[in-house]
């Protein structure tokens, strides 16, 4: 079986050359990138270098040409000349946040090529950067939609997070989810259903050639009939995952229930895009199967709280998340924003904290997703030599979890992409 770590090496090249996030403006109101290396000093903050490390008080973080060069207390020396000094007293600096489950399905994002820079900038700020995200994973739109957004960021016309997209999802034959049908009809999108394994493999190649950084399939699709959930055939799941892994791309799956979970983990899926509370609590055997298959989880806990249903209790989703994390599995932060209008991260932060605690929450936002895509040596921590993706929040998040959703400053690859007025 191809594991997260085995496809990660190939994916590094994808993220370097296909990461869909180019130069962003260094000033909050600017629309063009600087032509010279940026030197930024973030000073007077409390730094959380990694989920495992102790915080450093009154720190100086130096950034040059997109890379962190120093993370230390003021006693280590003054800020050199020619640095832009950004001071946020009382704030806390953390590695840039990853949102590992979003959708580019807001009208402005879906029609990015038709929008003014100001309109697209406002949407990106409202949806992603104001919440501290420096990398987002679009887990279903279309390749064209993702390119429309990423091209504007690449050109430096707008500032935004690094964007990785799966393009169009893969639904079982005749099983477009009931909740997605109005969306496809309203926007005139082509069907994402597959007819055969051969057709699915061909589409994997087409979407990767078009820029997709990952693949998303529905191993359990809610169709709202009898049966209520249609499952993808095991042979088709295996054909898709093998095709994606040959190209160094990870595969995400929407499992829904036990059958959808089983066919995913037995046939090469790398990341579950949701927990599966409809199947009940995970047993030790369930967790062992996930660990053996090296499958990570994006729980999307707030989704189950906000769309409360007795069949999918959020406490069961929390139990599944806690069980996998406690056993050493990887858990990634994701909100499903775009499918929902819940861009505010505070609910997901609170529920994730309940499931995995402070260190697990910080890991889900930083080191865990970086490791899943093989970038743990470059992103996810505040340390010299790391890519300068960082976020500054108000206060101390270990004392007040709400601070994680109260973002003051976001720097991506050494450039300011969001600064709260």
C-alpha cells in the first residue's frame, strides 16, 4: 500500500512547482509584490515554535527573503537595520495555519476571473487569511475554479494563502450527493460521477495534468433514497488511488459510514475528509486498521455540531478523533468552509481542543498537515531555515483558546498577506 510518507516525497515537487500560491503584496493595502528580498522583524510577541516546544517570551523573529533566520529572545541581540519592524505587544506568534478542508464554492471564488481585484481580495481576507490560514486545501470545486483563484494570487494582484486543490471530486455512478445536486445545476457544472474504473483513471490523469495537487473521492455518497448511501466499488477505489499515487498525489475520501470507511482504508486512501459519526464510536480495532493503513483524519467537528442530527452526534465524532490521536494517528484541522458559511474558526477550535487538547490542536494546524504532504522539514514550525509562514494572534491561546481566532497578522513565505487595521 502506498502510504502518506511514500507519496509525500513526490508531492514535495508538486508543492514547490504547483503550489498555486505566488507572490503576495508586502503591504496590507498593496496589490503588487516587492522586487527585492523582504526583511521583516516580528518583535515583542510570545512565540510557540512547535506543538512540543515551550513558548518563548518577548521574542524576536527575523525573516529574510521568505525564510526565518532567527527565533530568540531580545537578549540575543537587537534587530538589524533595514528590517521592517512589526510589533504586536501581548500577542503570540505561531506557525502559519493550514485548513485541510475548504471548498472554493463561494460565488466570488467560483467566478474569480470575472471579479475585480478588490472583490476577490475581500473574499480571500474574509474567508481565509483573517483566520490565519497560510495554506488551504480545496477538497472539491473544479480545476478551472481553482486555477482562476490561484492565477490571481500567482500574479501578485491579490494576497492570499497557498492553495492546493483536488479539482473535481469522484462520485460513484449515479450517486451525486443529494445536497450537491442543486449546486451543480445552479452553476452548470459537468457531472463528477464516474462510469467505470478506466474512465476514473483517465480523469485522474487529466485533473493532475490540469494542476490538481490531490484527488478526492466519495467512498460513501449520501443520495437521499433507498439506499441512503451509495458506496464506491472497491476495485474502482483501488484503481483511483493507484493512479494518484503513481503521480505522487494523496487521495482524500468522504467515508460517511462504516462501509465507506472500510472500502477507503482497505484500498489505499490516505486521508479521511470527515469523521464518520453515523457508524458509532471507533473501537480499538477500527483505530488499529486506520493506523496500519497510515490514514490521517480531518474531523470537521463543527459541521456535525452546526448541522445537528441524532444520527451523527458531534460527541461521537469527537470520540473518533480522540481515539485516533491518542493512538498516534495524524489529525488535521479543517472546517469544510465553502460548503458551509462557517468561516469563523472558533467552533472548530473549541471542539478540536476537546478532542485532542492544546498540543494536538496546534499540531493539527501546523506540523501534522505539513508531515502528511512531506513538508515537515520546511513548514509547520517557527525555526531558522523554515519557510516564513506565521500568524500572530492576540493574547495567549493557552490561557484563552479564543485567541486562535483573533488574528492580527499573517505572513506567508515572508510577505504580509493580512494585517488587521
